[in-house]
C-alpha cells in the first residue's frame, strides 16, 4: 500500500471544549467554536505495510515515546476496523511550531493523521466522517478538519463532528501567539478533561455554554469584533476557573501570561481591537483584525517574559499532499 501525506492546521478555540460526556468516545460536555491557524501545521505521512511487526511512530524526526506510540496505535485500530486493513503502519509527523504548550498540537496532529491514515487504508471519508474520526484521537482535532471558522457540536457519536460556520476568507483576523514557554505541559488535556467534573464550577460553565455559542457564532457571522472579544475572554476565564478549581487543581498560567493578559486589557481600554484566550498552557493567543496585527505583535514582543511571537491568519481545511 502506498504512503499518503496530509497536512492540517491547529486551531484556537473562542468557545472552549473542556470535559467529556464520554471519555472513551471523546463526546464533549459542550459545543465549541474555533479558528484554524494558517502558517502553523502538522504534516503526517502514513504507510500501512505487511512487513512491520507493530506500528511505528516518528515525531519531529525522533522516535516517539511508548505512550505516544500507544495513543496513535489505538487510533490506527479505529481506521483498521473501518477499512478491514490488518497490517501495522509507519507514521511520521512533524509540526512547524512548539508542541505541548497551549497551541493544541494534538488538534492538527490528529486531523492530519485521520486524513492520511484513512486515505492510506483506502477509505474515502466525507468531511463529517473525517471530523468524527479525528475527534476520537483528540477532541479539538475534529475542528481542524473543516476550513476557516468551525463549530463542533456536542451530541452522540454520530452527531458529534465539526463543520465550517465561515470560510477562512470571511473575516481577516490574526492570532498573535505570545510564546512564554516551549516546555511540555505538566497535565495534558486528556487527563484534564477527566477532572473537569470535579470542579463545582463546571455545571455553571456548561449551563451558559449554549448562550455563549450563539453569541460567538453570530459575532463571527456579522464580523462583530467587540462581541467576539467579550464572549471569548469570558469563556476562556470560565474554562480556567474550572481547571483551577478541579481536584487536583490545574494551573496553566505563568506570571508572564498574566502580564500579557493585563497588557491586552489595557490596550483594549485605550481603543485597540484585541482580546486574548489561553488553552491548556501558558502561551497567550491575542486575536485582532489583520490590520492591527503588526502593532499587536510588536507590542507583545516587548513585554517581559515573552520569548517570541508567532502570527497566524485564518487557515483552510485539512488536505492531502499526495493521493493513495
Ligand atoms: O483536544 P484536546 O483533548 O487536546 O482538548 C483541547 C482543550 C483546549 O485546547 C484547552 C480547549 C479547546 O477547545 O481547544
């Protein structure tokens, strides 16, 4: 069987996914909305081969840990079940951005893997089926399958996939990512989701999620930056409040994260269109209209503790680089 290569962008969520109704199926407790990040990507090659004793995984040119290989292998089992392919696979994946520090590398990694592995196994999945498959590797990966701005709905196994609510070209936003640490996070999101229900605040977060989803979707449709800023910062704070108050508590912010957040609030009070959001890590994503991105990125680079700034525009869907 031939080698297939796929590329996918990570995404940044404006309305966050945190906590599952079903951990094994990765069925989320609430819907979420995100934007794909052009310029950042995972590129993944998959080849099923009868000569292999077991699945092999290379990450960024090095041999993966047994835990990483095991997670990919469990995902490949789903593809083998769907396709009837029985052989092991060789997987090589590369990111062009730091893994594990709040840029949701698992989103692009599992979206690219879902596409490359399903095509390498001879499956032709439509976008919804591909998003549903990617979801099983990492929930946020479901949102990296469709292009532009995507909404992933909660629901049962069949109904829980992401679709595009607006194409990348619909709204020229920029994500300026203030990199504060490139270290791997202490508690990954899979373990984190399982703790969400231990926070007394999770029920309140979930009760308000449908309203925030409606507000966020409408703000994207109308290109209403002020409303998007308000609802996305609120949603980020709610998720981190749940993380901090779960048992054990998860604290992803570093002092420099707070410095950046305070600076962005100050810039906004002074009239600049910018807001921030953070995933399960210390790096701060600062969203602004593309026209303000140079100024925002330069301002971020000067703040204490900011190592460097990545810039991304709205990105397209996961795509194949070669045909099976
Ligand atoms: O896809 P996971 O299991 O890595 O979860 C992602 C969780 C957050 O990045 C914190 C939020 C989100 O919606 O992307």
